[in-house]
């Protein structure tokens, strides 16, 4: 039994997920209140070095050939053993393809309470979960003795979960991983070719306000700087300025990126409907009454040409 | 092959959500209950498996307004057996739901249990993995493609960024469906009506509803209404600065 | 006395042979016709009454078959067909008379009626009308093989080109051989009255030099060929496109006498999967198609997707009926889903079809099958699911339906609680589309200013279902009708008004009112009445030069053409008509549920073609519409065609609001 906050690090093929850093930052907030340590829990095989930029007090490293790639069964077994023995105050998982496969099962197996879709913690250690498509927040006491929590991004800066000083890494014992029922056969790479805008997390969208084909380049530059993909509304695609695969709207794709940055898009309902599921819409338009501002979370009234180049520059500087 | 699909009903987000006077729960008096979107995919995936390899599809739904609709629609798509689980499911959490489902599913000799990977009102994990553990079955979620043969299920699991993993799971197993191999099909109203005439719903009572394992909510609230965009004003330079800050805040920089 | 021995120069054996051949011809003809009739009878019974209205039906035959009214709508093809039709008719009747004269009255009763001046007139008529046929055929040959308009090209089946050629060759040959027979006869007999056959006489002159025995032999040969051709034509009639001579009058006779806006209900569940599930009348429709292609020329779907044409659909369906079991499925092999979804149900095809074919009825029946199979694009599927769940295609809560009323003072009556004179059925687009809220509010203000006692049904209203039905989702249509009827039954009102022609159409023509149909008015009609009665007076006189787009479901489907024009005139605007107006108005492309579907890559959008048409009118700055969907479609098209500086799209209500 401890007041430590364990954070399950998610990694795939040598790459640690951004969400894990967000969770380390969240873990810090929680640990400060509880008076414990932030412990990053890293499961893998020959993957020790992944832990060197974790903003954690300690890294518990579980090494096993069967933990080289994520499989729910092996992770569940290893973690059940660890959590059962250590009994930390809380274990944070990503509400993701890795964390969500594990957390619920552990809750039942270990008879521990589970909170999902947590976005942040209050200073006094309450969880704040985001449900109903972000329309409702639910707040409550973090249940005990050990709370399992799955986390969504947005509440903390991932940067706060990084640290220049490498934490101490302790190897922890791995229980026998026998009779596993889930096995990885292979990875399948995303299809190459043009991007699938419905799956892109960051979209720079251009509308009629972009005025001509040459200006698409401005959007491309911004997209490149910020790591997004350019897409457009119908008039832009009609003009042949962007490929049809980049069309957002009634006749194109419905998208749900984390950020939808709409430039010169008035926000006709057909378009608005297709972007409704975006986490955050930011819109620039010269018309303050443009309906896009009714769906956008943030708006800028103004000319895109005044702004885009400055913004691109500043984004590059900020990186 | 015996495929079981569990479907949950969730409040329709199209309707304006309100918090009940107690302040700690949704006011569901006027809620429109609709099938959880991912569960709809699970049903579709079940039907696709049946169409490809034969077998039966049984659909289980907790008894809430709209449960019959969900079941008959599933029957119109090709589900063979419809089970409605009786009990007071209003505001019941996934732990309770999973335990109640488990009691029923145990009797059904399932080869594969499919359910939606998540639901928008999940606050204590998702029903699929909770159920899997109750039944001592393996669980894989975020699945977008399934085939089954020889006591094993070969599936595709989605990771962020479009990466897929092909995994092998021994059956019986529970799979959390992210997306069926094809979008849920449309069923004509006439077909649903036909199903109402030709299929029947079995009603079974949930033995008990044990919510243990879920959190207690102290307060529910709506995040500040975003009726209109928060306008960022200033010179292009200032606006750009603010946008950069915003990008950082949103975690993209 | 002028008289003719009908079988002059014809040996007795040839005459006998002719009658044997005639018998064979009749047998073949009857077999062919019987085969067609039996095929029609394999179709389903038809819910519409095809009998009744006897005199109206006969009158249709007079105007459309004898007077060729629709055929004459187009000058060149009209004259072409009219001359061939009347020429051949007279020649055929003339030949029959001559035969009767000789082999019935003369043979049996020993008297001839084709004598004296009657015979002279007879000869002259045949001689001249034969020329008419020649002129018509000349026009036809020139058109088919020289000018070659796209719409009569032989697609989709190559073999049809032979059918076309066969008919022209046979008609040309029978005309030519007829004249030659006549000319040779005159050359030999040289009767006094030869001048009454000017053309025959002229031909005779050319043969005079040949001398007698040669001409007599030649006459016999040509006569024999003429007879063979005639029998050939008659025998082949049920097997070639000549069959339209029978099928078109039948199709015109049996046409629906119901309002154009009342779609035939689905027969059972599942629509048409195989051709035998069409009704007998639909099978007759397919066989009545002459491939004239007028429908294709006016079809908006053909503009956006050239592979689709109502003509080709009819041709493919007709061919399919006669294809020996070749394993081809109606859906997929014969007709593609893409084609079926292309139709906007604008009814321009049905409006111009000289054979009165109901293309759309067949398309919707086949769509019903697609819906049953769930074969549709994702957006349409979403729209239908929304309509099923929320009663609107926007996927919004019914509680938001009247959100547009919020800024209005005084608030609008809830017709379910307060008795009103006019019940305003607002419709989906006018209620939910944010871009249309302004127009909807102005509509309410106009009513308030006129002092109309009106109300709406707030969240009780559902999509009226016009386009749901035309998508082929009959079950959903029935649910929507039921829900609207429930709400309507709670209201106390005299007249239903709506700005939406689609709603207007289905309420007026398809809702089951059980004999108590209230008055249903489109707002253009309402305003027109108010202007006529003096209740609506304008303060301002607008001086715009405008053009007006007739919505399909207001114009073609319900014949409301004048009311909106009178309202426009009353506002002081000058109306300039587009070339395609009234019943020839070109659809915006949104109808029949098209507005809910994904837009595939298109050749040209109908809405854009329409906007260009309007923008090309000298001095016209405003395109006036009377349908909420038109506002959406055309405002979009104005942007995509870059016509913002040239043209503004205004709803009729905006015009009225401005002039108040």
C-alpha cells in the first residue's frame, strides 16, 4: 500500500505515445496531492532506454520477450501481478487502444475501482471525466484503495511529462507469462498513397476564401510547420486546387481531428456537419457572421492572407 | 458458430443534456435512448461473420426505452435470437451491466462475443473487457476486422495513426469493435416491420445489478457552452501569438 | 368514267398468292402481337385504375395520336414524324380501300365505289400524301445519318441501329415501289385522268420510252416487290420498333389519370427486383418507348452523368424483357444503382414523352429494391436514419425544429393549441437550415404584416416524406405520414400553407385525407390570393429585372405557373423568362432525395447549368425561386460558377418582404 501514482507507459515499435507524457504530467499533479511518487511502468523487451525522458520519480521496468509488443493478455497478467503486490494509490492508463484493453479487465480481476475518460484531476485529487462527447464533465472522489484511471488527452501538456534528467530505472520481476490467449501475428502499415483525412488529427482546411490555387501553398506551408494535412471545402476541390481525397463536407469526408483549422470557410451546414466531431475548431473568416463561428470553438475575424504567413513563422519558431 | 453481440443503449447526444437536480447525474427523464454507435458496428460485424461463415447471431440488450427497436432492427439485419435483459438499467454502470450480462451469456455457449469498444457514457471502463474478465475470456478492443476459424479468431486491432496489428485470439473471446468491416447497413422500415412479425424477443431478468467497481460522481456539469466561437482579436501578429499558445495548449506544438 | 381495275396486269395466280401471303402475314402479325400481350400480362396488376375516364382517354388519342400534339412540340422531328404518320396512314387506308373496292364490293356485290370523282380524289390524295411520306422519310434519313443528334444514337445496344435502318429502308422502299407501280401502270394504260396523279404521271413519262411489254413485265415485278414489302412491314411490325404504332396509342390510352404528383404506392415490400415485378403498364411503358430521346435532352441527371438517360433506361429495360434467360440480373447487369440514384424525379422526361411513359414510377420501384437491400451511399443512409429517428434529414432534435422562431415577436401560434385559419407546414429545410432561417423568419413576418391568422406545429411536424418516398423508402414514408397525421389531427385549421413544393406535392396528392382534404396552398398561391383580394398591398415598387425558376414539384407536378409570376409582377419587378421555363424548367438537381446523396464527380451540375442560364439573360440580376431547396442549391451554384457579381438568388418571400 503506497500513495504512489503509477503510470502505464504506452509504446509501439519503439515510440512512446504522447498520451503517456500527458499522463505523467497528470500523475505529477495527483502525486503531489497524495504525497507519493510518480512511477512510470514500462513493459517491454530491450526497451529500457525508452524511459530516459520520463518526468517520473522512478521507472519500473518489466522486461520479457512476450512483452516486446503489446498484447492485452500479457500486459494484464504482468500488471495484475505488479499492482496486486505494490498497491499504489492510482494507476493511470491511456483511454486508448492499449490502456483501455487492460484497465477494465484489471478492475474486475483485482476487484479495484475504475474511472474512465478522466481528463484532469482537481487539486484536491478529484477526477474530472469528460463524457457524452465532451458535453458533460463528471467529477468525483478518486475511489480507493487503488484507483485505476483511464485518461483522455487535453487536460495536461505532454511536455510537462518529459524531463531532461533521466529517472532511475528499476527492473521489476515479471510473473510467468503462460497460457497466453492473445498473440500478435504482424503489424500492418497504414496504406501509403494519399492521406485519409478522416483519420488525421490535425487538419488545415481551406475554403473559397483562399481565392486562388497559388494560395493553397500558404496553407501547405502552415500544415507542414504544424504537422497537419491540408483539406478543403467543395469550391476548392471543384477548382481542382486540391485532390478529391481532401474534400471535407457533404460530398466528401466527415472528419474528426483534434484540431480543425478552417481558413476562409463560411461553414455551410453541409460542411459544418462534416466537421462537427472535431475536438476543436478554429476558424478564420472575414465575415463575423459566418456560420462557421457557430461551430468553431475559437474564431478570428480577419483576412487569412494577413495572418497565415505570420502564423506559419511563429509556429516554426515555437517548435 | 455462436456469435453473441451485446448492445448498450445510451442517451442521444442530439438532445440537449441536462443535469438532474441532485447535480451528480444526468437528467434522463426526457432522454432518447439510442444504440451505442460502436455496438451498432458490433452487430454489423456479427452479421457479416454469420453471412461469411454461417452460425447464429444472438443480440442482447438491457431493457430501456428503444430496446425493442434495437433488437428488431438487428433481426431485420439477420440476427437470429433476441434477448432483452430485464431490470432497472437507468443510470446503471458498466460493472453492473457486465456482471448481469455475464450471468446470461454463460448459458449461451458463445464462440465469440462482440460489443462496441466504448460508449460515450462510459465512466467505469467499457462493458466488453469487464464482461470478458467475468467470463474468464480474453479480450481485445479497437477491433476493425474479424475472421474466425479453428478455435481461433484472427482480428485487426487499430492503433493511432492508421497502424494495424493482426492478432490471434483463442475463442471463446470478447472483442471490442471499433468499426465493422463495412458500415452498419441500412434496414428498410418494411424489413423491421417484417421482423416484428416474425421474430420474438426473449426476456430474461438480470439476477442482480452490482455496480461495485465504478466511481461515485459528486458533481456533474456542462463545460462552458460553446454557442459561439471565442473570438481572438488583435493585430495579425498578436492573433498569431495567441494561436500558437492555443496550439500548445491543445498539445499539437 | 375514271375507274381502276385494282389488279390490273396482275395474273390471277399472283393475286391468289397475294392472299395466301396476306394470310401468313396476319398470322405472323398476330403471333407477334400476342407474344407482346402475353409478356405484359406477366407483369403485376396495377393499383391505379386504368379504365374509367373513357372519353378523356379517347380525347388523348385524338390529340396525341391523330393530332400528334406532343410530337409536334419539336419542329423538325415533329414535322418529320407527322408527315410520315399521316402519309403512311392515308396510303395504308387507301390501299386497303382499293382492295376492298375490288375484292369485296366488286367481287361479291359487283359494284365499285372508287369511281368517278371519288376515284380522282382518291388518286390525287394518295399521290400527294405519298410525297409527304417521302419528305418525312428524307428528313428522317438526313437526321439519323447526317446531323446525327446525340439523343438518337444507337447506344446502348448496337443491334438497335439495324432496327432503325430497317424501318427507314422498308418505308422508303414501299413508297418508292408504290410510285413505280403507279407510274408503270400509267405508262402502259395512259388513262385520261393521269394528270390527277401528278407524281405517278411524271414517273410514267420517264418510262414511256421503254415500251409496252417491258413496262408490263417491270410493273409486275415492282408490284410484287411492293406487295412483299408491305407484307414484310406488317409482319415485322410486332418485332421491330414499328410496334410503337400499336404500343404508343395503347400506352396513351392507359395512362394514369391521377395527379402527376401521386406516385404509385409500393406493391408489397421490396420493390422491383425482377422484371416480372413491374406492373403490366410499366412493361407496356418500356415497349412504348420509341427511343426518340426527347427525355434525354431535358434530363438534368443526364447533364451531370451522361451515362444516365431515361431513354437508355427504357431501352435497356425493354431489351431485358426480351433477352432469353441469359443470366443477367435486372439490378447490376441491366440497370446500375448509380443510374437509379441519378434521377432527380423532376419529371421533365414524362412531360415531354410523346408516348406518355412514366419513367419515374419504374425508377422508384427499382429504388425500392435497392433500399430494401440497403444499397445506398453513406450520406443517404445517414439521412434516412435521421429521418427515421428524428423526423428530419438534418439529424437534429425535433425540439430544435422551431428554433428559428425564437427572435420573432409576437410568437407564432402553436396550431395544436390555438385554432388557426392557416396551418403553416414549414418543412425541413426552412426549419433547420441555418442559411434559410432568415427567409423563414421573413416569411413569418410577411404573414404577420398581412394579418394572416396562422400557426405552426412546432416539434409535432415531421418531414412530409415526399422525397423519402421517391428514394424508395415507402415504409419510412408511411411512418412520417402517420406522425404528421397525428399532429395534424390535433390542429384546428382550414388551410395548409407551405413554402416547400415537395411538401406541397405530397400533402396535396399523396396523403390519405379520407375524403376530407383541406385546401393546400403553396405560399405563392396564398400571396397571389392575398394580392387579388387586396389584403396584400405593397408600399415599395421594386425595380429589379428578375427571372423565375419553376420548382419541379410546383410547376410540372402541380401546374402552378402563373401565381408566382403574378406575385413577382405585383412587387414591381420585371420578369424575363429563361428559355427553359414553365413546364420545361430545368431542375436544380436536388429532388428525389438527390440533395441527401453524395455527389460523385459530375460533368456539370444541373444547378450550375441553371445558374449560367439565368446569368446569361441580359440585365437580369436576380434569380427568384419558390422552394427552400432551390435557395440552397442555387446560392451554392452561384458561388461555384463565380457568378456572385452577376446574380443574386432570392426567394419569392424575400422579394415580397422587401416590397412590403
